[in-house]
C-alpha cells in the first residue's frame, strides 16, 4: 500500500479492504479497518470512500461501537477512521452536507467527529480540537455542546473573547441549565471588561431569582445509583444543601462583579440580601468584610470577618482576610501569626491554596517591614513558584535579595522581570498603556531602570578613581564616565 499510495485509484488495496469489511471474522474485519484508517489520512482516500459508497458500510460497523459485544472494538476503529474524513474531504463538512448523504451517514459522521473531538481535548491538542469543533458546528449549527467545548478550550488558551462568544451561543441554542450559565458568568468576570461585568450581574440576578432552576427535583423524580443502577429515594436534605451552595456561589460572583466595577453600594445591597437569606453563611459574612475593606472601613471589616470565622474557623479565605485587615490596622505581628496558621492549614490541604493567592505576598511585605529580608525573599519565592509568569513577584524577590546583600541574584531576578514585561506588552505594542494602568509596575520600572541597560541587568562595574597619583578600584552603582551608545537587542525592552 505504501508503494502504491500515489496511484490509489488504480490499486486493489482499497477494494480488498472494503470487501473484507463484510467478513464474519472479527480479526479480519479489524485488519481491513486498520488499512482504511491509514488510507483516510489524505484527500484522495477521503474522496474515494465517499464516492465509492464504502462510507455507508463503515457507518453500519461504527454503529456497533455503542453496543456491547465482540464487534464493539471494530466499531470504535470504524469511528476513528470516519472521523478523519471531514478534515480531508475537499471542502470539509460543508461539502459533505451538500453531497446528498443520507441521515444515517450524516449522524455517523457527526458521532465520529464528536468522539474525535473529546479525545483531542483530553490529549491537549487544542488547535486540532477547535478545528474539529468548527467542522461539527458547520454540520449542525445549532448543536450547543460543540459551542461549549469550543468555549472551554478557548478559555484554557486565554482567548476569553472567543470563549464568551461561543458560550453565549451554547446558552442560546439549549444549554440553559444553571451550571452552563455560571460557566458563562465566570468567563465574563474573568474578562474584567465593564460591559461583560454588567452582563454577568444581570445574568446572576436572573439565576438567583429563578427558583425553578435552583429548586429541588420535580415531583416523583428519583436518582440512580451509579454503582448498580439501584433506584434511590430523593434526599431532601442533600437537595437543600446543594441549592444553598449554588446560591452562595452566585452571590459571591455577583459581589465580585460589583467590586470589580467599584459599585460598593450595589455590593453592600447584594450582601445584605444574601445575609437576609442565609444569616449563618460564613461566605456571606466574608463577602461583607471584603466590601467594608474596599471602603477602607477596616475595623468594621474585622468584626465581619470574625463573624465568618465563628461559623467556620478553618476557612482559609476568611483567615487570610483577617490577617490582611490586621496588617492594615497596624497589628503586623498578629497578622503574621494568622498567616502562619493559614500556611499550616494549607499543608494539610494543598488544593485550597488557590483560594489565598496573595498569602505569601502579605508575609513578604511584613518581613520586609521588619527588615527580615531573607524571610521576605523566601515568601516572594513561593509567589514565583505559584505563577512564574507574573513579573511583580520576581521584582519583589529581587528587591528583597538586594536588601539582603545578594546583588547577583537580585540582578538575575530583575532581568527576568524585563523578559516577562517584554512578553506582556512589547509583542502587543501596548507598553505605554500597560504601565499607565499598573502603578506598581510603573514604580518597579523606574527602580529597575536605574540598574539595567534595557537589555539585561548586570553587577555594577568597578569605577576607576585617581587618588594622589595612583588608581584604585571602587564599586559604584553607575560608572563615572558616560556609557557608550548601546544597541537594543531584538525583543529587548528599551527603558
């Protein structure tokens, strides 16, 4: 077959493989499927399988992939082969739609592509998965699951605009359950754009007020046990608890949107509404403390977060917020004690660390204020390990190293900051806007500009000073003579 591949139409390989698809011997049928899988990798093969009518025979075998029995494996192989056809057929899925295939063949192609799409997503081949999803949407423009899969993939790639567009389509075409709408809300909040934040608030208000969407299962409905298919009676308490959790998540997202828009009045109103509905909710009291903190009412915020901790003393978010508020009111030692308590708590459950991403930032600031620079550097290093792509943790670590007298390591950290800033703004040509909107980054840039040459950071050179007729080497932050004109390397950040 490999030798005759360019002359596929003039060989008997394809016809032989197609003939043995009718074999009763499963192994022989599997061998012929393997041949066809290799053949379907190019355009001539995809055209041949559609024009010759073998696609219908393949679809009959593929239907057995969803049934138990000895031919299930052959059916899975057939699905794998068929999934390659739309990508290789001239014109893609749209051309196949115009080819006049019957409903069975179209459904077969659709199922094969869906299976291939799920597999590609699991393997992390996102670009190929998006291509397959686009072909699926071309075959069925009102299938919500493919819009949702596209949104999920684009979200993981950082393409929030595309993810929001696709998820809105998924909701429009049928995915109207709360879990789908809350995923859309998460995307809207992550974008941070005022228009999207307003859309998120409106959507959350409708979800909170829609009791039927958040309510219990309908009368007479029952649940199946996954283990053995045993029908279980409804658990009223579990349903009520699940409903409360969903409502809490929605209120938290609504308050988050308010705070991002700096609409503190609306945030306070939503928190009061939440507390009226769930007066013993630790997240509700925590959210009230956050709103008061944003309004710089730190003492009132402390009282609110203490109320949250009285309900759930092991909640990392509430503990961190208490530490932050103690720091704000000038009780740094107490704040540090609470931070260490959170660290011990997270050692027992590492997965909860994502809820307090700024814990080590706060600890680093306290250690810097106490002039314990080695401990501050260690705290900032933990921030860097959590997310190496953020420039500011590298800068804070470099500054702590500099104060600790480790100049070489500090300059290395500053060089990494320059590289990351280059990735953030130079390629997008948005450096001016980036530093205008980010005051902390602008101050860091001024600090680094005094130490770096625009390309990389170096140890300060030794200056030559004449003392009573002889020369001595002294170390200074800048050489005494003006530096020669420099050439900025491609991709370097011109400070």
